[in-house]
C-alpha cells in the first residue's frame, strides 16, 4: 500500500497532497467521520514528523502546509454534512 505521494528531490520531500491526508485520516477513521481542529493539528504534525524522520526539508512552508490541510479538511467535512 502506498502511504504517500512524495516526489523525492535531492534534499527535499515532496509536497504533501490531499491523497496523503485522506490516507492517513482513513487509516484510523471511517468515511463518515469529520475532522476537528485537533485532527488537523495531528495531520500537520504527521507531515513534519515524516519529513524529519526522512532527514529531508519540506518543499512547503509550514503555514502553506497548514492552509492546505485546512482546505482539505473543510472540503472533507462539508462533504460529510
């Protein structure tokens, strides 16, 4: 099973994508669950942890990544309402 969509460049991780967030979210939840602010923070922490564990720099700035997760979570939650 593919856990992420990283496009590895020398010294960098890839940009994290909605496919990554969805896969990580559904690993412990089901399709009808919605994301809280705590869940969003955990997704962000997961991205940062994975980048550090791989010894790589993220191509996204932290605020850019946070905004991308928020956009995805808002879309996810609204599709579950």
